[in-house]
C-alpha cells in the first residue's frame, strides 16, 4: 500500500445525455450539437484526469460501453473502504445495465491488487459513493437515503464495513445524490448545501461538526456543481466554481483547481461523480491543518 490516492474513471467514449432521470439532465441540449458536446466531454474528462494526476493521484481508466452513457460516473459504482468494493444496485432501469460493467472493472482491479474484495450489495438500492461518503477525519460514513438509495442500505453498509454510519436523508429530487450537496474536506470542514438536507440530516450534521467546520454552499455554488468536488490534501478539484466560493476556500488554505465539466453537468454530474476513490482506509488520520 502506498499513500498515492487512486481513482477509477470511466472513458467517455459512449457518453451522451439520452434520457432524463434527474432534473438537471438535458437530452435536448445534448442532441442539438452532439459532435461538439462529445468533443467537449472528451476535453473535460482529460482535464479532470490530468488535474487529479497533477495532485499526485493515479487514475485507473475503465472503458466506456454502448447503451450505458452514465457509466462515466463511477462514483455510483460502489462504496469502497479498506480494499472492499460494495458494488451498487441502481434505482433506475436506465442505469442498471452498468452493474455488470462495474463488477467486471472492479474485479479486474482486484486481480491487479488494487482491491481486496468485490461484492454486490443485496436487498436495497444503493448508488455507491454518490450516496455514501467516507469521512476520514471523523472515522465514519455519511450515508444518504433519498431519490436513489433506500433507507435499508444504511444498515447494510454499517454491517458490511463494520464502521460507524451517520444517516443523512436527502430532501429533494434536485439534489438526488449526497455528493451533489455534501463534501467532507481534508481539514475537517464539510461543504454542504442546506436546502438539500432533511431536518434529520441537518441535525446529524450539527451533532458531528463544530460551527466553524460547516461551510454553507450558496444556491449558485450548488448549481455550479461546486459541492461535487474531489479533495486531495489541500487541493480541491471541481467544476468551475463561482469566484466567491473559490475565495472562501482559499481563505481556509485550499487551492481550488477548476475544470470545465459543462457537458457532464448536462447529465447532473460534476468532478466527484466522475471518479471513484479506491484507496480509502479506515485507519485513523490526523486532519490536515488548513
Ligand atoms: N445522469 C446521472 C444520474 O442521474 C448522473 C450521475 C451523477 N453521479 C453522482 N454521483 N451524483 O444518475
């Protein structure tokens, strides 16, 4: 095991926006200029991969596949901790065809020694790290139920990984995955969008954080998919953020790396959704001083 962060990404070769399973998805905008959008998607995907590698991360790329355009969002593939990948069960038929592709890709990564075990979740819907975020500093998962993952998944995750979970149910269809509205940062702060969280989730957040660790995202921040970010040490990679958010994060000691991900936002996804971190460990860490 090394300290190099390792991410899975899925090649955007078959990416498009062909259906609508969340309110952000705009098949009409995509199909008005598919060639340009495909090109821009390739550029955005390459830029994201490069930004992660520039932070010292290594990226394993799996191939895209026909008829499953959202395969490009591997955050939804699995929950991964301590080398165990718990593979998703997707809510929508449009995405269920991704499950065998992710199972195969993750099994291949296990064979290469990048994972220890690959297993599929049973008895519930659960959309991977999209609805289950490991908080390394606090040593627990933040687990959402909502439009995609069912409440039953919370207990299955707790039992499977033998780690504490904090249940943060989602309030809206618009912020349909936890990673669209909630992002634990390496210094212990949580960047989050309050209207996306139920009263229960907001209470849980209050119970587990100090006031100065709670960074509220504005409407504008959330709509720019800035909360859907990848934090590696002091660097935060995200879709182009509003200037005020970048300044607030800089004040806290973070370097924000903006990436042009507009073609993926047409599907309701940003930087975090396009990655799946494979090397997370439950071993206690000391939070970075920002
Ligand atoms: N179109 C995809 C969906 O609705 C986008 C998924 C984005 N992934 C995420 N982890 N938020 O399922």
